[in-house]
C-alpha cells in the first residue's frame, strides 16, 4: 500500500553505479589512511600491506547486503527515502548513530587491515563521527554522492510513520522535540561554562603551588633578593628576571610600535584595495610564523648578521645570545598584533570625520595624524598594551636566543645574555622530572607562573578598561 | 576627497592671501606637500620593513635548511631524533604533531563551538553570561606557558592514570585548552554575523530553538567557524612553550611500543624539534633546526591556505 507521492525506487543500474562510487570512495580513503599511517606509525614500522584484500572482501559483502536489502519492499523504500529528503527527516540521533557506525567502519577498516593499530582506528572513528555529527541531519556529502544510505535499524522503523500524510499535529511540539531542545541547551551551557572552569583550574593550581613555594620551610623572603637566578641553588632573585623581562618588552615595543602603527595607518588610510590584497596576507604570514622559528631566526640571522657587524661600529661585541637579539625577535612577533588591532580601530572611525577634515582643507597626512589617529587612540593604545602583554608572555624566542639556561647572573646590559620570567620557567619546565625532586625549585616554577599570570591579567584588564572608557560612540 | 571639492573652475574661491584657489591649484598643492610626502614615505618604509621581516625569516630559514634538505630530505622526514647529525630526523615530531592536532580538534572544536552557540544564541545578559565572556577574553590573553603549568598540574600529575604522565594525550589536552578561547571568540563572531531574519523565518515555521540553531544558524555560520577552528589548529601546531613544561622529550628512543604506549608514552612535537636543534651547537645543528623550521612552516602555511580555500568554497556554496 504505497502512498501516491512516494518516488519510484532506483533502477538496478543507478544502484550499481552508486555501489561503484562507494568502492571508489573506499579506495581513496584507504590511500589516505595509508599516508597517515606512514607518518604516524613511522615508515613500515607496524605497517603491513599484505592484508589489503581483507578490506575488499568485507566491502563486497557490505555492498551485497545493501543490494539484498534494497530488493525487499521495505528496503527499497527506505533506501530511497533517505537518498531523497522527501517528508520529515529521520530522528537526528538515529541518523548520527547510523552514520557513525557506517562511516567509522569504512575508515577503521583499512587501518585494521593494514596495521592492527587499534588506537589509530579508534581515533579515526571518533574524528569521522564528529565530522558527521556536525553536518546537518548527520548526512555527509559523500553519502549523497553514493546515494546508498541504507540503515538496518531504520528500515524497519520509518515506513509506518511515513505512510501517513503530514497533518497539522505534526507541527506541534512533541515531547521528543521539547526534550531535544532542552538537552541541547544544557549541553551548550556546559560548553560555555568550560571557560570559567578552566579559569578556576588555572587560578587554583597555580596559586596553591605558588603558596606552597612561599610557605615551604626552606623559603625565606630574602631568597628573592639573593643575587642571581639559580633555582637549584636556592637563589631566586626576582630582579634578575624582571630586568630581563623589562628589556625584552621594551625592545620589542620599540620595534613593533613604529612598524606596526605605520603599517596600520598605511592600510587604513592610504592603501587602495589592490595594495591591501598584497600587504594584508604579508602581515598575516608574519603572524602565522611560530615563535620557535623566530627564536632560531634570532640566533641565525639577527645576532650574527645584524647585531655583530652593527655592534662592531660602536665597539660593542655581540655574542650569539643577547637580550637585544631576543627582544628584536619578540618585536617582529608583535608587529602583526599592533598592526591588525590598530588598523581595525582606525577603520572604525567613521568616514564623516575624514570628510569634514578634508572639507576644512586639511591634507591627507593631517587628516590621518590629527583627526583619525586621535579618534582611534583608545584602540591604538589597546593594541600597544596587548603587544606588551604578549611580549611579556613570549617564551620560545627568549628561551632560544637570550642565552640564559639553568641560571643567570644579574645583568642590566641588553647586549649581554639574560633571563626573563618566561625563559626561566621554560628552563625549569624543560627539566621538570629532575627538578621535581630538588626542594622548592619545582614550586618556584608555579610562583613565576603566578607572577606572570597576574601581570598579563592586569594588562589585559587595563586595555579593556581603556577601550571601554575612551571609546567614542559614533 | 577631491570629489568633495567644488569642481567648477568658474567659481573660484578666494583664499586669505587673495590668490584664486582652483582645482589645479589644489592638485599642485598636493604634489608640493612635502610633509605629506615624507609622512607617506615613512609609512611605506614601515610596510617595507614589515615585508623585509617576513622575507628575512623565510629566506634565512630556507638558506640554512638547503643543505640538510637537499642531501638527506627523506631521511630527515623518516628518521627519529638522534645524536648523530647524519641520522637525526623529525619523524617523531611529525607523528606527535599530527596526534596533538587530532586531540585538539576532537576536544576543542565541539566545546568551543558549543560555548560560542551558548553565548550568542541562548545567553541572556545575566551575571553568569558576563562572567563567561570576561573569562573567555582573559583566557585568550594568558601566556601559553601558563597553560603549560596547568597541563603539568592537571593532566601530567593529576590525571596520570589516564594520560600516562608526560604524554601526547597531556600535550593535546593542554593545547586544546590553549586554543579554546580563540575558537570561542572566532565562532562567536561568525554566529553574530548571521542575520536575525534567518532565525525568525525558521521560528515562524514552528522550529524549536535547537532546530533553528542546528538547521539554520550553524550551517550558515560554518565558513567562519571552521576557518577559526582550522587556524587555531595551526596555532596549536606552532606552540612549543606549553609542551616544554608538560614534558615533551628532546630525544626518546622507542623499542617496541604497544598501541596504548604510542599515546601514553614519551612524545615530542615539531616545534620541540626546532627548539632542541636550535639549542645545540649551531655549527653542526643549525641546518637541522632550519630544516625542522621549514617542516613546521610548510605545515602551518598549508593549514592556513586550506582554511582560506575552505572558507572561499563554503561561502560560495552557501551563495553568500
């Protein structure tokens, strides 16, 4: 008893074509898995090509089962129903679970066949499941392509409901839809609370460990002013680290502020759209360079090729490691931060202000400097403060290029190696296991972390306050 | 701006000096404007310096890496780390980075997108909402090494039974926390850009709030959300400081490892390889540090490029 509006079942040829597509898809996935496998498991470590045919046998059985299922009245109906999205969609979680099992199977198969790497198979299974769960209706594009979404469970569940003509009551809120709605809301709230949870975790862990450092029996406040930072010899002179951090931050801002603001003013006021398409990606490229790479750049280019020849003119002898070199490296990292935040602030200044300025006969430079710049000052100062906060927290450039390893003597001269708060933490962290046993040196890691957290938090709150206090509402 | 100047030479303005101000005079004034030219010159200099920075980094790394990459390219990609420069490679780093990226995307994507949906779609202006917003903004500004401390305390020491201590699971979870605020912020922006008419249309057809979000808001915001999420993966792949604290190994040797050991055992990642090589004497190891940098840069740039292409395609598909 078929309803009149039901579309005709697919022909055996289109079904065969779809099955062929699915086998091709399986091949592509197999090759991809092999590539991933090659890098993840290491070349031919537990990588065995001899079982490749197992996947094909299972695949063929799978397709045969599909074909047989499609021959039954219910099977053909369901096969077609899912392929065409006629009528009301199936229950969301039914589709998700069905797709999860089907697609996870498809991917995990070659992994199992090739390597018996169960961990990887499980991981791929989860990734594929998430991918599919986030697509509307849990239907993956390649499923539409293959057109064969037969579900055993659905095959015996849906037709009865579908045979009825849609009624007005179908649009009423059923208990299932209400429950689904509430469940979704609860899950999103939990996700939203994750940030609060992480903040509490950071505060609790760092400050409780820092308190352990301060309240330890070996600890005396005079240790914090002993000359030099040698945590393993219980010398925790904070001045040594603060001087280093101040130098790095100061040098970084001296590099980043002029260059970043120049780029920002140029992009916001002068550049036409064609120039922007070149300059903008350039800044984004700079922003995406990882800090370790800039640390390497500092010791392989800034120190030997810029500072050494430059310093010899003034009679300063630069080594490979110096605070100046690391500071310039951090400055390069900070350029895109200053440039992008300041540019956004200047672009937010309304056009009318510029037009009024031109109308009064002002030159372009005057307009940019005396009208737009002051109007965007809150955003621009926020950009500088954010850059300062980033420079204080920057670790790897300083760790690699400033030269302070396990300990550092007090050094106020930026042409010499030095140590910052972050680099000291990195040095302590790099030897975590060996540090753990040796008295309070391990807790000093958290003490520095607490200091760093407070400093950057204050700066961020400060920049937020500036933006809110001085923002001109247009 | 010349368009706003009266374009009629027949009605000359009188300037204070008594000279007639015509459009021609204004144009000449612009080219004679020395201060303006100097200012523009300075701005162009700043742009040129920024460009020189990018080029200098890329060229330095490429030149330093040329030797290693040309003589031992496949060995470098396939070998484990070693104390012998001729046999040292980054295979362990590549493996670690891929696994970390996988864990970050499994953990951080759903939570981040869920939090963004809550903030933009569900939350009303309550104290709790404001608390969440403030914490997200502040977490985005917390230095990455502080997240390393969190990972050390919670995942490495607290949950040692599950993560196995200093392992790729600990590192992946730590970096997931690190990129979570970034994903929340970018996803929020993408969702905020969806016009409310789309939601109202769906509500008008009787959809529940969750149905509106699932069938209208999320698909429409997907290009922006995915771009932010993919870029955050690039960020996670470049981070080394938290890994250093969580306990990434400079060198480790693997005998036979069971399946679980691959996730719970010693690990390293590409940026850690760079840092390790860069800390060794430069005369022998600079080439390796540069070559590892090239691998990181290629990976990061490829991900960024993929994000750009994906965004363009998805936007085109949605017809916006």
